[in-house]
């Protein structure tokens, strides 16, 4: 009764899915054993308690982080684990949001307690987690962002999304950068 039923439109593929397929990343207890940790879709049913505790409505476009099972047509998800799809995002884009942004937020705010004006360093700024961390650190938490990348092209991309300082790990001296 505390869950919503989501008709899946897209499922993302991330490293954890690949590790799960190889048998190196078991799903949490009680979760399906097949892959699919991130999805996007439409709410087609709302449990009684979920309806009381949330503002979700039938037809809401959502994305969600799952313990597994997203490579299905439908999935039940605790109402607190679904997020609205950001304005301007298509279903295919939204499916890739939950894992990286939840991980970035967890590490920046809950573990790291980042504060406005602090300096944040991300190695691999051009990866999915790096992109999320740069955007959150800069635009949500107000930190100065230093990103280490693998190419000048990737560095320009990181600058375009908020990195203040970029260092190419193959060419630059990070300490001097």
C-alpha cells in the first residue's frame, strides 16, 4: 500500500547493472535478481498509503532508483523512491538520472557536508558521476569545483557545466593547475 506501480518507458544501463550481470553485485535482499537499477515511466497505480503520504497522481512522469528489476514492463516502487522527471527531460534522459545524482548528493552533502565557498575536487569529471557531482557542487551547494579529466575536450565540457578549474591528467600538473 506504500508503493506506486510504474509503467516503464526506459531503463538505464550503468556499471552496477553490468557488475550485477557478472554476478559481482548482488541485489539487496528482497529485490529482483535481474538488472535494471534506474527507470523512467508513468505512474499507473498508487497504493492507499502512498496516496495519503505523497502528492503523486496517476499519469505522473517519474524516474526511480531500484534495487533491481527495472528491465521489466512495470515495477512497484516505494513512493519515496520515485522522483518527478525534470522539466525539459525526455523519458530516455530521465532514466539515467537517479543513480548518479543520488550518489553525488549522498557523498557531497550527507557524507561530505559540503558548504558554500568550499573547494570540491572530482577525479574523472567527465563521467556520469563526475557530471552530477560538478553540477550539484557548483550550482546547488555553491562550491568552487576542480575537475581532473582525460582530455582537453572533456575539460571544456566540464567547464561548460560548472567546473571552475580543469586539469588534464595526461598533460597538466594538478598541483600547479
